[in-house]
C-alpha cells in the first residue's frame, strides 16, 4: 500500500490544459508588437538678454534657472557673456572650467559644465579675457551648435547672453526657443531694448519675445514702459513682443546679490518673488511650441551675411 501511494500519478490534465490555451489564443486579438521607447524631446532653450548692461539680466537668469530646477530634473544655466560673465557670482560659485577651456583647449561644452547649487548646473562664461570677447564667427557657431548635445542631457537651458546686438549675442538669441528682453524705465535701456527687438525680428521673424521691466516703481510704470516698446515695435517691426511683467526696485533683490542667494529662494514670500512667479507663468504661455534644434535657426542667420 505504501508503494502504491509513493508511485507518481499520471498527469492526465496536461493535454486538456494545452487544448484550453490554444482555444483561448484563437479568439484573442493578436498582441501588437512592442514599440520602442520614444526619445525625450530636446531641452527648451530660453534666452535672457538686454539692450544694455546694468538692467539686472543676470539676476533674472539665475532666478529663472532656480525656478525651473524646482519643476524639472535637469536645468543648465549657460552664461554666454564671453567677456564679462558674472552668473557664477550670483550662485556663489568659482567654477574651475569655463568657456575659455572650450575655446583655448578645444574642449567640448559638455565637459565644461559644472554642478552648481539649488539643482542648477552651470556653464560659465569667462571674465576679463580679451580673446573671448573677440571670438570669430566660426568659433561662435561651433559653440552654439554644441547646444544640441546639451539638449539631450538637460530638460531646460537658460542662456544669459551678453548685452547688445553683437554677433555672439544674436547667434544665441537665434538658438533660443523664447527670448526674455530685460529693460528698465531708463530711456537708454528702453531704446537699446528696442534695438534688440528690431534686430532679432528682422533676422528671425518667428522669434518669440517677452518684455520684463526691472526696477519699476510700481506696476503702472512697468506697463507704461511695455506699451512704449509695443507701439514702436508694432509700427516699425510689425509684430509686438509680449508683456511678461515687472519687478520692483527692492532691497530684497539688492541683498540677494550681496549674499549670492537668488531672491526667489532666499525670500520666496517677498514682493519680487511673487511678481517673478507671475512672470514665469506668462513665459510658459509664450513658449507653447515644441522646441527645435538650434542649428535649424542659426544656419539662416549665417546664410544672410
């Protein structure tokens, strides 16, 4: 009896199980082939520029980069002011690699990126290097074309350009998806801001431009400055920029520069921080198109010369 219990029983249910599987498979729809994972879209490039120095452009750039780092995993702040870079100071950094390494040593832009605070990576420009302030078109294009490599590594790229309409500045403005033009109520700043708008519109008609008025005494003054630019641009350029808002002249902003701490992080409930957050929402609406490759926008600029 013990031998009979130890003997394995025949597995007569296996043929039935196989027949059941075949019957079920016959009535089920075919499984679609596995689709390969799609590559993430290239990083959106946002340029922050001004017609003249001293408008607070770098303050806006660093705070914008810190804001984006709170909402996106990978953010790069690219200081494209080749001769007088200062974005690293706003972040309290002294980077050991800068754009000078890319020009002098032939290093790639990617190898010059250094990790920074607040979740922001930094590609620092150079300061006080005469040869960097006088780069030729070939070097400028080579640097700008490498942005496509950085687009694969980051989710957002903020470019802090040099002031004015120098060839290097215009090249990086062409590479950007959207451009923030920072001005102040000062008449010279307004005049130079219009020069940037006019020059960029004439070489790139589809440029998306937004105006941010810094150091406005109140919201009305900010809107008055914008309406002056809007009227002139509509009359002589044909397409007016959008209004992003204004930032007040405030001790919090000045103190953030001295402490090397963006005011958006150091004083998140202050009036400048609240207005800055409203500006970012308008900027998001300005850039509703899918980002494209920088070289697609830079090549027409080179071909127009």
